[in-house]
């Protein structure tokens, strides 16, 4: 629930910043595009959607000029999904909203419990996140 709350707040912030053409599903996928690009199959797995669904969302994001498909330099047969400048402009907006939310959590939990919470999530990441 906490993760979903962060996603929703980040999405709402980018919509309020003018990106009203991004749906929550598109934003969830967009947030998983790495700085050097990400393969479609990896985006699908990380967003927990089928490759076909991820492809459809990327098609929509590409049409809206938020992403582009480029050749993967490590494998000429593969393609990477990369953020465009338009999408890059939204990254600080989303990050600022996430930081605000985490500040609210810290205010609610206190410094010690927030630190413990963060440490617990990092420890769990080792066994729950195949993309870490």
C-alpha cells in the first residue's frame, strides 16, 4: 500500500505539472525506465504486466513523445526503451513529490523508526527484488 501511495502521488504531481496525457499504468512503466534505457521484457517484468501490455504502453508513450526505442549497444538485435527530454523534465517533479511523501512518513514515524523502516526494506530487497 505504501508503494502504491508513492506511485499515485508521483503520478498526480506530473499530471498537475502538465503531463495530463499520462495514465497511471503508463506512469508505472515509465518510472521503471533506467537512465541508460531498459529492454521491454524487463519493463514488463518489473511492472508485473505481460510483454504485450508493456509493448502497448510503450507504443502509447512513444506516440506522446515520452520514450523512444533505440538499438541496444550491447546487443544489436535488441532495442532499449529510453526516456526523451520531455519525460526527463518530469523526473524532478515526481522525485520531489516522493521526497515530500517520505518527509511526511518521517514526521509520522520519527527519525529512528523511519531509519529502521528503510533498513528493513533494504534488507528485504536482497530476497524480493530480482532487479536490484
